[in-house]
C-alpha cells in the first residue's frame, strides 16, 4: 500500500485523508457494524427463546415426564461445556460474522431434527451446539470493534436487546403454540408439498426456522474488523491444553476470578429461571405454558431495566461493589414460592430480574476487559461460556434431579435459591480475602480498569 501501483480513492486524492477523516470513517464503520450485530443477535436470540417454549410444549404434548422438560436447560448447555476448548479458537480463526452465520445454520439443523423425528432433548442439544459457537463471536467482536471505555455501555445495549428478545421470544413461543395461532399455522398448506407437521409445537418450530434464517442474513453483513485472525493450529490435545491454560489464567487473576465466579453463578441462575418460572406458574397459579410465558417476559423486563441502569451508572473499576446483589438474587428466588397471586408476582418478578440485570452488566464488562488483556477475545469468551454453561448444566441437572426423585416444585425452588445465596456469600468472602492478602495486585488491576474505562 502506498507503492507505485497504489491508486488512492478519488475522495482521498481530492481532499486528502487526514487523521480526523479516518476517525470519522472508523466511527461510521463502528456504528454500522454495531447495529448489524445487534440486529443479528436480536433475531437469533428471539428464535432461541421461542424455540425453548415450543420444545417444552412438544415434550408436554408427547407425555414426557417433568424432569425431561427441566432437562432441556442443561441439554442446551451441554455442547458449550464439551466444545469450550475449541469454539474460542474457532471464533478467532475467521471473521466473526462468518462464524455467526455458520452457527445460525447449525441451529436450523437442530430445528429440522426436532421436526423430523429426533428426540427433542437431542435436537435441542444441537441447537445449543450452534449457540456455543455463536457466543464467542458475538461478544468477542465487541472488544474488536469498540474501545474499552465503551464496553460497559455496549454490554448494556447487547444485554438489554437480548432481554428484549427474551421477552418477545417467550411471548412469540407462547403465541405460536397457543390455541389462536397454532390452528392458523397448521391450516397453512404449501401447494403440492406434504409435510408431517400436525401439532402446534411442530408448526411453531417450522416458523422459527425462518427467524433463524433472517438472523443469518444479518450475519453476512457484519463488517470485517482489523483484528488479526489466529488460525487453529495443532492437535486437539494442544487446543485442550491451550484452553486449560486460558481458563487457569482467568481464574488466577484477582479480578478475573471474582467477575468470572459472579457471572458464572448469575447465568447459572438465569438459564434455569426460564424453566423455574414455567414450573412455578403451573404449580402456584395453575397457568398453561402459553399463559406462563408472559411471566417469563416480566422477569426479562426487570432484567432489561437493571441492565440499562447499570450501563448508565457503573464503571469497570466499580463492578466488584455489586457482589452482594448475588446473595439477594438467591434469597428472592426462595421468596417466589410464597407468592400465589399474579398481581403480587408481576412486580416481584420485575424486581428479581432488575437485581440480576444490574449485577451482570458491569461484571460481564469487567470479565471481558480482563479476558481481552490476558488472551484473545474469542478465547476469553469461550472460557467464560464454559464456566457459565457448566453452571447452567450443573444447576439444571440438580433441579431436574430434585424433580425426578419426587420433590415438589416449591421445595426444589427453595433449595435451588438457598444454594445460590450460599455460593454467592462464599464469592463475597473470597473477594474480601483478596483485598486483604493481595491488596497491591487488586489495586493495580482496578487502576488498569479505571484507566481503560474512561
């Protein structure tokens, strides 16, 4: 570039391209790229959350026991855990938009498997495989596209929009399997094409295939960043060792370990609340799946409110101050079992979601910040996903196991919430111990976060 064969653009030849012009062009690219990422994330997450409702209803209609419905949550997390050593390197090896396109295509395959005879648990695990590959690219591109000072705000936007898609996805899933829309979908015939779609959940899933395809179209327009690609090299064993090394680096970092532990526990709770709210609404309010989806949306509204407020108020160096909110999150989950009136439940669920949303945004940004400083963006997000999804899998299996051995919904939720509050208290004591025994290191890392956060 700049050699004898270089022919600069006409606009540059006429006016010159000074530093200010390059900054303006970079800002325009960032704005366009960020909005495209947001659009792709919205539709992909919308389909994910609607598909969960359709899968729950498919198992219910098929007469599956409750523990199988609860097991949908850990099954979705399965490939996040199994493939964690590889998806981060995969996300760093090619443009993030291409990774997201491939991942959405895998989700479509999972939907088609569910439609054409595979067990819903297995099919939903394949959708989880696509999501596992999608997430490192989705979050990793933020650190490539935006400066550190914008990470909290960007996380607020992406979490807020994700929460919006959770709300609409839950509502959409409920509508698609509900008594009004399902007959319309089942009555729609394609000329000269016979399908085996003859139940409301199957009609819903076939509709969601097209939503995933729409997300894939947006993936194709995500701009390529200037971040260098890191080709996947070496054997599977070496990739596992590399991942283990990255995982150890985050857990040994005095800020990374606390933010990783906190976000891990939060997402373990949030992932399983999707089913807990459905189970609680059925037991306490007598709600059907379609009716209960509106309460899932209420939790998501609260989470969006908390996420937006946190994005406006919190800074990277202050993120650790919200650790006690994790204890409150566990105790609030326990209080849910005492509510039997929907007019009390709605504001309570908003509060529950708001506490979680306010907690996770600054902690997520701090974790991304430390991960980006310690390793590649894709690898750091893969480590984060491994730990968070392992927690979802573990807590989900724990809850499903409690229902399988015969514990009531109320008892299972109570035990679940107490475990969460107890673990969060241990994390709080862990950070307090770091501040006493590793004060210099903690202050140095907070100073780095304070500098990069402005």
